[in-house]
């Protein structure tokens, strides 16, 4: 699953030629990660998340599946922390992939 994520990052950022463009692509990835983890933490069904989040690409599907492998927090503040941490992880991995 991580390889799908890294391939998706590479595809999304292949056309980027400046740091700003790289950051913009990574922000989109972070936003997708946030949507996926928010759905997970809110207890939405995986099948509904796959229908509603992203563009239906293998990358978006991979991100959603990755989020749904994580546990659901029991307290709202921990749910928010889980979403932020998942977004940060996706953004950091994207930046790392862009060197």
C-alpha cells in the first residue's frame, strides 16, 4: 500500500518544477489524507468513503484504505489529533519524495 502511495506522489509531483508547485501538490495530498481520516474517525463505512472521497484514482483509493487501517479514537480530541497526524504524515512523505 505504501508503494501505491509513493507512486501516486511521484505522479502528482512529476510535473512540478518549483518548490511552490511541489508544496501545492503535497497540500492536495494532505487534504485527501485529512478527508480520508476524518471519514474513518467519524465511523463512516469504507464503501461510502471510497465513493465520496477523492477522484476514484488508485492513489485516492490507496490513501483511503491506508486511513481505514488505523484505529478509531474514542475521544473527539484524539480523533482530531489522528486526522492531523495522518495529514502531516502524508505531507511529510510527499515532501520527502520530492527531495
